[in-house]
C-alpha cells in the first residue's frame, strides 16, 4: 500500500498563456508538502505568468492543475477567494495599506477571509507577528517600518490562514542582501514547519548557497532540476 501523501501542487501538460500568446508549453511538475522549490529564468521568461496561473489570476486554458485541493479546470469565479485562502501569496512590492496600522492591515485580510471572533483575530495576529519577529509592531504604521520589516508583515499576512503552499514572486527583490537573507531564512523556517514554498527569484547567490530543487523557465519550456541538468548561468 502506498502511504505517500498527495502533492500540494500538481501540474500536468499545462500551457501558460498571456492573452492569446503561449508563454510556457507542456508544463508538468509536482510539489510535495515538504518541498522548497526555486523558480528561475530570465526576465520575461514566464515566472510570474506561471505563478499567476497557479493562483487563478490568469485562466488555465489547457492542461491540468491541482493546487491545495482545488482543481483549476473546474474552479468557479466565486471559489477563487477560497483557493487564495489556502495559498500564501507574496509579491515583490509590499502592497500594504499605508493609511492603516500593521494590526489594521492584518485584520482587514482576516475579516475579508471570514474571521469574526475578535479574540481569535487578536490571537492569530499575535502568533503570525511573533513568527516573523515583529511582535512589538502591531500598532505601527507601514511607513514607520523598514522595507525588510514591511516585507515581514506581508509574509505574516500570507501566513494568517495557515496556507498549504507559499507562492512568492521575487520576495527579496527590493531588499538589501542582508535583509534579503533574513527574509529567506524566514521562508526556510516556514517550510520546515510544513508549508511548501515555490519562490521566483533572480538571486543566484541563494541558488548556489541552498541546493533546493530548481524549476527554470527557458525558451517557452519549464525545466526541472529533478529531471534536467539546470544551469543557473547569468541571472538576466
Ligand atoms: N499583463 C500582460 N499582458 C500581456 N503580456 C504580458 C503581461 N504580463 C507579462 N506579459 C508577457 O509575458 C511574458 C512573460 O512575462 P512574465 O511577467 O511572466 O515574466 P517573468 O519571468 O516573471 O519576468 P521578470 O523576471 O521580469 O519578472 C513576457 O513576454 C511578457 O511581456
Ligand atoms: Mg516576474
């Protein structure tokens, strides 16, 4: 009998489109719950397009994708928010509301995703802020935090609903190398606690330093270091 767990993400023969243009074709790969995976490729090669397809921002027109228990071939528009609650989505630009405190930023997402009990909201908020090392910052405004601290808030926000997988699109792109390293370590900690991570990056120092699996967008295909010899080469 097979006791292996289901992968958290399974892509089978998918084509990734921007409008009518195919960007990546024949995309097939799976990510297991414990995995940390880098997504690399030159600028314009399709990393963000792939991630957007995975969180249902771009439609899946061809092939199969199952992610966090959702079948993207069958998902209806009104189910997309439920999918997104199971995914932690992190972008390069921080996207915090600048006119609200950190606590208000987090509470906004929690209310929008069905949290009602004030005590539980407070408790979960404190937990995620502690996890990212910002337990004393809930009353601060975003502009009172550094870029790296703001990115930690964004990560805390992505963790609120205990996602099965984090999809991160160049989360350290705007940060200085030391701060980026700290953010990266935070991702590793989150991964060790059982959340899969798929992280798009141009940071080839990270690739050299941490021998995780690599998916590479190249010439309209997705190469997988599990089955191909993927070279890091130049980051651009
Ligand atoms: N909104 C859009 N409408 C039409 N085409 C787009 C759109 N966004 C991206 N593209 C095109 O899709 C292709 C892949 O872009 P994508 O943003 O996925 O690349 P990327 O690998 O994330 O690049 P970068 O490293 O610069 O972020 C590019 O040719 C780009 O011009
Ligand atoms: Mg991109």
